């Protein structure tokens, strides 16, 4: 905002004319909708909502008085008192407040300085609190980026510039002499680096440089394709060269749920459908069983593989998916509406479509389970929302505790008093944890979301990967309808997992439950930016959700192939979790669903120290050493987030059944050697 003198005057109840001060808001104002500016002049107080006015006017203080503006603008700036005093100069400064946000401090016949810290009520801190509470206050309001911005401006100005008073006053209020010296050194270094960059010629004339990228992009991380994956790819290249020194001949990709990459064979029926859809001249040659040709003709009548479809997906294919949901949830519940469906390029594309409807600023919070699939935290960062982590209870089989969820919400609200809880993510079966939620946990989650008015995002992509004989999987849609609770649910599914494992074809769906049509229209607008999902993926999701039934020509072959995959996965899930749980210094819950184990490592203190010396998190260090020694690629637990003080890694059971025992032998040998080395 820019304080400047008004050119008009005002009379109050027939009193003398008084000069006014104006605060004019630029058109690119960064203020959130609920920003309030309050001005005090003596005993008078004036307030304005930044989103509802462009100019805030208040009486100009005389030479002996001062006007105090309390501003609650951006959480990255915090709260303080801006003291206005008469000046002769007209200046304006742009201050970088961090996280890609900038605001303008204008000085025209006034100068600003932030006074001592204020408490939550807006009153000044008591005398003597000063340095004792300044660091706590800075941490609470995240003022450091603001102070660094002020110092940067101060360093760029001439020593006699009056703005030095403002910067110096602020810094002396908040920082000790040592803190100020440290900040000065850091900021001076940034200034020198910035000056050198300005003097250097453009790199090839390119305007896109790492330092110019938006901070939300640079801060986004996706651990599944992170450092260990990159090292595995580099080693794979070296393995093709003669004379390499690795004691293995290939990388075993146990870090990603990618079944066909490690040998799983595609199911014949669905691939035959795709064959005919992508080669329509084969439709009338009767190359495959009759039910394959019948379905391919049916699909071809509604979508052409080389043409765009309806943005939500071809209507007939959406009807097929709706039929599946209706049959799956059963029990006399209302049928699924095909208009509530968006066919997508996999479940990840569905999440990318949904989150922009929910978040747009750090005050928009989304509860995510920890451990979590890193897509959620990455996309929340990219969309400038706030991840609100709630910890799953490892000792209770990765169950949800509503007390823990409440703690997470309370912490979010204490950190962001104006924050709004928009949604809660649940992953069932769990990734990376491999658990299946109990009916009680599902009901508690549904009630919580309904009572708090937040959307329940149900990631259910592993609904056909069920290995526990003691737990029954149910969809959140079916449980909510049986409870008769009108909670809003957005559910996700994909063809990448299950027993079909068609990761590369990219097909999935988003289903909206109790979401109004006007909101659906806005989601349609978002979806339009990609025109539609790929047509092959649309056909595949419709086919996978509706396999051949009894009496169909392909039923016998299909059932045999599908059951063989499921039986093998069940055996491998049991083998993996039991072998990991048997290792010293490692614990592992049984794999109830999905494709992963998430074992916990009791990390030797010497290994933690070695990791710190290498500049690595301890579980990243472990996984890097594992891939270098064995060729087994895993994902460090820190990439999924985890309870502080614990160390995990995610590993799939997907290597071919005949190879998995040997893979686990290599892992066991490495692990025992790792413990021996760092406990020595």
C-alpha cells in the first residue's frame, strides 16, 4: 500500500477542515480477502477491509502526534505497528517478503517504522519483554523474510537515506546485536551474489533461469522420482558398459508400483480390445473371441481413438464406469450418476484437476496422512496451499486416530488464525503403508469431514489389491450412504494398480459425490484445459472396470489370468513383510492391501552421524547405499514424511515371484552388513 497526502479536506460536525492521509492500494494488491487495516490517531480509530476499498483516508497527524497503522496483511510478513511521522521526502520501496510475494512500502511526506512487537490482542508487549520474546515473536509470525527484505533495501540505499531509520528501527526491535550481525552477513552475501548476477551477461539470452522460477515450483518435491531413482538410472547406464564394478547385473525397481516393468504380463482381454480400437480395420476380421469384437464395436460407436471426446469422457464409457460403481457398492444403494464422473489420464491427473478447486493460498489447508503419497504434498505446494499432516498410528497397523487429526487441525489454526480447512485426504488401501482402514475409522472420518464442512478426498486406487483375510475393503461412497451422512466425497481410481497394472496407458476416473452441479461446472472448466483424457485410457478404464462375465467367450481365459496374478501377489506380499520383519533392527507391519511394505529401521547413531556428514537424511543415506550395493531401488521414508525420529523406506513386492527371494537375500545381506559397520 502507498501512503500519500490527500488533496481534499474534511469537516467533522462543523469543525475545522482537517488534512487527510490516504492509503491507496495498487491494482496488484497482494492482500487476502480478509485483510484488515486499522489506523489510530490519538483516541480515534479507523478500519477498512483491503478487499473492499481502494483508498483508506484518515486525518493527518500534526507534528506532535503520530498515527499508528496496525497491519495484518500476509502471514509471511506478520503483524506490527507502522508509525507515521511527517517527512519532506517522497520515496517508495518494493520489499521482497519471501515465498514469491512482494509488497510496496510508499513514503510520501511520511516515514514508517515498525514499533515493538504486539501481542495477539494488538496491544504492545510489556516493557522488558523485548529481546526475551522477540525470537519467539519472529518465529510465530514468520517475520524473518520481511526483516531480510528491509535489510536488503537498507543495504541498497545511501547511508543518509531516511529509510535507514525505518529499517534500523525495525531490526533493532526484533534482533539482538549478534542476530543482526548474522542477518547482515547473510543478506550482504545475497546482495553481492545478486549484483554479480546483474553484471553477468545473460546465459545465451535465455530468460528462464532456475533463480527466476516461481518459489512454489522450486520448493515442490516428489520423492518417488527423487535422488535414489536418479542414482538407480545412472547405475543402470553404467551396467551397460564393460568393466563396471557393481556386484549385480541389473537394477531391481522396487521403488515404484509399476507391475509390467518387472515382468507382469498384461491381461489378454483388455489388450485385445485396445488392439481393435486402435486398428479399426481389424474389427470385422474375427481375430479374437466374439465378446472382444462385440465390445470393441460398442466402444467404437462412441469414441474414436484418434479423436477428442467429451471433456468428462465419452458418455457411453462413463456409463460403463458408473455401472461398475453401482455394482461394487451394491446393497440397494442409489446408482452412480455418469455425469458425476470425469475420466482422466490416471488418478494423478484427477488429483491435479481437483486441488485447484480447493486451495489457492497458504490459508487453505488440506489434511494429508503421514506417511502420505508425495503427490499430495507436491501439488499443495505447487498450488500454494498448506499441507496439514496427521500421523497414522504405526503401532496400531497405521490406523487413523481422530485425536491426532484434531491435534493437526488445532496446530494449523494456531499457525494460521485465518486459515480454512478445505479437505481431508485418505488413502485406502494405504500407500506407502499397506493398511486397510477399519469400518470404524471410515465412519469417524466421514463424521469429521461432515461436521467440519470439508471435502473427503478418497484415494482408492488399490481397491483390487486386498490381501488380508480379516479386513473387508469398502468404498467411502458406500459407507457414507449407509450412514446417511451427506458428506462431500471426491473418489479416485486408476488402471495402473490392481491386478491389471496398466500404468503406461494412463486411465482413471474421478467421481463426485454430493458435489453440486455448479461446482462440477467449475471442475469441467478446469478439465477443458486438457480437452479430454486420452481415448485409449478411456476405453481401458471402461473395460477394466467391466471384465467379461460368466457365459462370455473370454471369461475362462480372463478369470484364469486375473486369479493367477492375484494369487501370486498375495504370496509375495506375505513373503516380503515376513522377511523384513525378521531382520534385526527392522520392524514391518503385515501388508493388508496395496503393493508395498513400509518397514521401520532402527538406525544406528553412527549411521545417522555418517548421513549428516554426507549432507543426507539418514533413510536417504541408507537407500542410496542399498542401491549402490545391491541394485535394489527403494524410496526413503522421509520422502513420504514420517513421525519425527523414525526412519523407514518403501519397497514393493512386484519383482517376479521366482526372483523375489533372491532380491530379499541381497537386501538382507546388505542390511546386516550395514548394522555391523555402524554398530562396530
